[in-house]
C-alpha cells in the first residue's frame, strides 16, 4: 500500500507542477482569492509576479494604461499576500523576500519607462516598500522600522 502511494506521488507530483505552470492568470487569481492563510500568501505573490510580467509586456507594447492597471493589481495582491502571511503567522520571511524581489523588478520596469509614465510606477514601488516594512515590523518588532519612518 505504501509503495503504491509513493509511486502515485512520484508520478502525479511532476504532472501537477507542469499543470500549475500553464495555469492562466485568471485561474491563478481565482485560486489566490479562494485560498486562506499561508497558501493565499504564496498564490497572491505568484499572481503578482505574473501580473508584473504582464505589465512589463504591456509597457513594451506601448499600452501604458493597461500596464498601469496591472501595476495597481500587483500592489493590491502584494498587500493581500502580506496580510495573509501576517494573519497566519507563516511564511513571513519568504513573503518579505518575495516582496523585495517584486519591488526591485517593478523599480527596474519603472526606470525603463518614459519620464511621463514613471511617476505611478514609482508610487507603486513606494507602496510595496511600505507593505514590506510593515511585514518586517510584524516579524521583528518596532526596531525593524526603517530609519526616518514615523
């Protein structure tokens, strides 16, 4: 019985991972919205990363309005992820690291835009920094508050 279970796990796990990679953005968003706790944090961050890649694609195609809308959704889902991780008390460090990566990538995308289009992305980067700072305070207390913050 155990051997059969192990075999099933070995066969089905890679198949499940392959399907997860082909999941549409809308399916991932629905799963993230339906999940709870640490799993919601993980799914929301995965959605935010994919949405940021979509925003970058929109900017590269010249569709700034759609790109900006995607950036807003990235921030919303980053906030959801941080809230879910904080509420569950799990995956706090992983969530903070992912938020930092998201913030850096968003900053890089913003710097590649024309001067007129950068401001909303810069504000979104600042919001991500605030979300990340709040998560760090949750993990390590008030001493983790960034210098100059009140």
